[in-house]
C-alpha cells in the first residue's frame, strides 16, 4: 500500500489558497505556490496539492486522467481497462523533478482520453457520466490504482509533502491556468497519503478544504445511493461527489446547490419572505442528507469559476480580496498580500455566506 502516517488524530490545521482571473487570462503556478508556502506552519508535510484550470489547451476536448499506481502490475491492469473503454490520445509520466523531501512516490501517469463512442451509445449515457463511472470503478476495483483527477482542460497535482515542495516536484511554473487552488494538509481523522492529499476531484470539480466534515457518514451514505464510492479515506472526498450529484446529475443551479450544502438554519429560513422560505424548506427537506456540518472553509473550483464557502458559524478562517481582474482567496490575509501588492475589497465572508466568482468569458 502507499505510505500512510498511521491511524492517529492530530489537532486541526490546514491552509487553503485560490486565485481566479475573471477574464480568463492564464498565468503560471508560481503565485499559488508562493501563497500557500507562506502558510507553511499550518501544514505538517503529510499532504499538499494544487488544481489548475485551463492548463491543457492543446487537449481541451479530452478528459485528462491523472493516476497514481503502486506498481507496474496494477498499472498494466488499469491500462487494459482504459484501452477497453477509451480512445487514448496521449499517455505518459507526469513530469516531475527530484525534491529531497518528497519520498516514496508512486508511479504518476497522465492520459488524455475520449470515451469509446459505441460504449457510450450502448449504455445510453453521456461522456461525462461514462467517464465518472469508469473513474469510480478504477478507484473501487483496482487495488493500488487511484484516479486523482479526471476533468477536461484541468488537473490536480498532489502528494505527501509540504505544498511548496509538491509545487516544485510537479514543476507548476511550467503550467498556465486561469484558476489555481492550493492546499496544505495537517491530517486530522484520516491518513496522510498520496491519494488522500487535497484537492479531491470528480470530472471538472475540485475541492480543497480546511477543517472537518462531521456529517461525513450521512453524506457518504447519501451519495453512495447514487453510485458513488468513497474510497480515498478522507472526509473531503464526499463534498466533491455531492456537488457532482447536485449540479451535473440533478441539474440544480450552482447557487441552489450551495444552499443545499450549507442550508440556512431553520430560524433564518422563517425570516425569509414566504416564497423564498418555501423554496429553502423544500431544498432542505429533499436534500437533508446532503447538508455538510462541522468546522470548515472550502474552495470549490470548476470550469466556470471559483467558490469560497464557510461553515454556518464560521469556525475556520477565510479571506477574499481583489485586484484588477483577479480575485484572491486564502486562509490568511498575509497569503494574499505576499502575491498581490495593495489588494482591494478585502473581506472576511460571514458564516454560511458563499462567495461565487464566475468567469466573464466562457471557456
């Protein structure tokens, strides 16, 4: 098995950071690495990672599968499965450089793929649903193989180490994207291992999270009724699947999906006008098991934007700021100032208050 630090409980830490250029201008990964590195003391070297959007323009119509393998035997079995279900445009190692602190790394491969047309047709589903099901199958059935990124024109890069070391390891200065998120992990209730580092992804969704999801078991049972499988040994994984379910499968607008995940307290719903109150009551009733509880701050990346979200009583910090066409998010204001001179509109969002930043141009 991939290295884990053991089943131990460590007091909560973690750091998150994010940048979006609303005009869709692409910039390399140096700033996001610098931002998360400033919060070094929030991590302990057991997990760090990044997600970038717009980083594969030459393969923008292909699903980019990033996969960890424990050995060549499981790699060969997984590639047989991939070849059966996908047309593979390109495959190879994800480029890395030697970093002294990064040890015991798995095999790290990347595939640009399209679902085989006859497979999608015979199963009567679209390409996204087909790809999502294949990702879930690999992570559930192929012991020692973990698909840790599966979107189009985006990718996650993560592992065991401090985030700045992970950024150097994956050479993020060589990638350019219009959204970047980052995470420094201080594992609490779950192991620190390569697959368990943040971000967690499903198709175009990516999640970085500071805190703890105390509703994990209820949330996990809910998404597993719809075919998802929580196999990566961490509470954060389930948030990604909840979003995928609510938005992609159940077709909720992103704003309503957020109202499900962080539903207002009943007493606050009662204060709304009758029409709004009825809508919120319906969402909270139908999706009661999708409500996430616990102390958390979350950054949600997706193709069209970036969302910051706090728990309803704000038990974890979150700061936002702007400068020009860029919007910045971080656990600490200093992590914004280190990469943005004279930031504007600095805010500390209230508990349960989402900050939704959408691209002004369609990518």
